[in-house]
């Protein structure tokens, strides 16, 4: 098979290994797995878009290592070219890699992908773009915007900056007045946070944001009805403790299409990448639209 590998050199795993060592490790692991000579590029973030485009042009299968934004960019390219995406777990949380049963060690991941089946998974669409895991309004994108500001101004690491930003966003606790349209219904809602997920989450400690089914053909919309900051703080704590199931202040909606209306431009975080979007915004699910390498049992 024609295979290219593109790695974001700024990802945490790439920095720990070093670009040259990671390049050599992936090449050696690919050879051991019987893939032969594989084109491996470890590139800085500013060169990633060009490297991904070039890889998609010369290969019908591209394996990508990096954060959510890197994976989303690669997925968009492979969708347009009807190619296959392989996910190397080199990001921070590696949510999609975990959902696809991909081992978190680099050499093990390469070996697993080499023998994995190709399977189609659902993707989400937001306006003209896509997302692979979730898109959110309210508290979460506010946290990301403030986290990146703190990292840029104060040189904080990602997680310390996120903790400070989460505390700030919770204390401010801005409520959104929005309109939800789905399944023939129109509802006016006041909420501090909304998450639109591809499929449904398992709220368990060991599987935080894990999705057992990547082929459900549905979006799951999580709407918080907490009106005070300490209520949202408790909700966030229960999320990380794995006890959020059954929370009476968290509404779950299943939909194939969704429209969210609001008056002012708002930050929207899709797979961790924030865009300022005017309302209304439209969501939909594209069932089994993206071909990926999925180790383990695959649903036909």
C-alpha cells in the first residue's frame, strides 16, 4: 500500500522522543511490521498543512500523529480523497486513538495499525467544517481561549494553564441564551455549556470521554442546566470522577441534525480548535464517512 506518515513535531510525545529519534522509531517499527519503506515526516506546526496536503496527494493512506487539530485537518483531506486515516497516539489525551483501540506506545501503535482492519466511522459536521469527537459552546471554549492566552503571555504548560482557566471560567459562569432546533422541535434554553458529540460518551473514570460506538449514526447533545457556578463546578468534578451519569442538571438529546441559534458571535471549540462563529450554526452527522485503521473487532 502507498503509505505516508506525518507527525506534528510540537506534540508532547514528539518532543519527548525528539524528532530524529521518533522518525527512526516509526521507520524501524514499520519495517518490523512488514510495511517496507514508509515515508515519515516529523514537521513543525507551521509546515503541517503543506505536509499533510503533499502526503494525501501521493498516498492513498496517511497515518498522522499529533493533537486533535492535526487529526481533524488530516481527516478532511482523506475524506475529500476517499483515503484511509491512521491515528498515531502522539497528542495529549488521544481520545480518538483510545476509541479505535490503538495502543499508546508508538512502536506498539505502528504494529497494531499495520495489521488492523479498515473500517468506516461517523464524523460530525459543523457548518462547512467537520469534527471527529466533539464540538462545544460555553464554558469549554472559554477555557481554551483563556488557556492559550496564559500559555502565550506567561509561558505556562498546558495543564496548569487549563486548571487556572477552568477556575476563571467557572467563577465568571456566563449563561448563554440559545435556541435549539432538532427533530421538529424548537426550544429556548439558558445554559452555561453545550457539547455536541459524535456518538455517545461513557462517563467512567477510566474512559473519560470514551465512546463505545463510532458507527451509531447519531449525534449526542449534552446540555447543562446549571445556573450557578458552584453547580457547574460540581458537574465538572463528577465528570472527572466518573459519576456524571444520571445528573438531573445534564440533559441528553439524540439527533441526526441540530441547529443552535444565538445573537452574538461566540467561540465554538471543535476538537479543541476554537473558531468565532455567528449564529445560527448547523450540526449534522455523516454516518460511516471516514475510513480509518481500527485494531481489534470491527463492526461490519
